[in-house]
C-alpha cells in the first residue's frame, strides 16, 4: 500500500516573517491544497503531515474533507530530520510499503503527475519528477559572473512528489543521520545507498511557493488546466 508524507515543518525563511503554508489560495491554505491533492486520488492508505502545531490547528479548522486518514508528526531541526520522523511513524503500519514525499509548499500536484511518479517507482524502485533546465546557468562570485556558462544538457530541476520503498528510505535516512551529513532532498538520501531513481516528466504548474511574489503568480493556476 501507498502512503504520502507531506514535509511541512519549515520556517518559511524567505517569506519575510509570513507563514507561506498558511497563506490563503482560493480560500484555503497552501498546505491544504498540497495535502488534499493526494488524499483526493484515493490511491493512498494513509497520510503523515510533518508540521508545526499552529499549521495542524489551521488545517483542522479549515476542514480536511474526505480522503485517507491523516496523522500529525512533529518536525525536526532540519528537513531531513522531519522526513525521518515521518518515515518512522509510517513504518509502524505493517501494511504500508511505499511512500510518496511531497513539499507542503507545492499546492498544484495533479493526479497525472502523481500517477507517473508512482508507476515509475513501482517499476524501477524509486522515482521523482523533473523539468529540463532551459535558462542559462552561471556562477556568481562577489555579485559578479564568474567563469563560463554551465552546460545545461542533461540537467533537470527536480520536483516532488518523490516516491520510494518506505523502509528502504528509512534505513537510508538512519545511515545519513549516523554520518552527520546534510542533504537537500530524499532522492539524494536514497541514491547514497546505491539505489537507482527514475526521473519522469514533471509539470511546470507544480510550482513551489518560496517568496511572497509566488502567491500572486500561483493564484491563477487554481483555475488553469491540469498538467496531466
């Protein structure tokens, strides 16, 4: 069976003191959209939301609606600690074999995108969506361009959801914690155990809310066509 883990314990550091996950989008918080995109599919037996108490209270006050059961898990000092907490919680349910991990700040994960990731993970062992890099990439040094342009061929912007065998990813996180290293996403954690990760077609609509301007840009996407 599949579960979903929503990583939503961050401090919204780039939002100037505003909690981006609590911001209203179409009358409901950003985090509500991120969670219910998965619950509405009917493909998940359980959801774990790793978040802060205030965000839990907000979601419960908003109303979660129909879908799989939701468990609330306390976050850790870093994203990888928060994800590990959620994985340990889900691993207590023997029937749960797989987990899809999604950013709480990505409110537009469409069913077609989710299905592509789940199917690829079932075939390969793990999967994540990616978008090719089209813009020119350059390095900065002291506010100035340094060196030649970085070759874009073969580069992708990796999104979530990212899907894995639950207990294999938990073991990888436990090894990471023992090593003292810090990484930015679960694909990296999983790859450190020597396992392959498939990349499937991502979706430009699957934006991550990072700055205040992103809310203004994201609002029209609620009425836009599905990414498929």
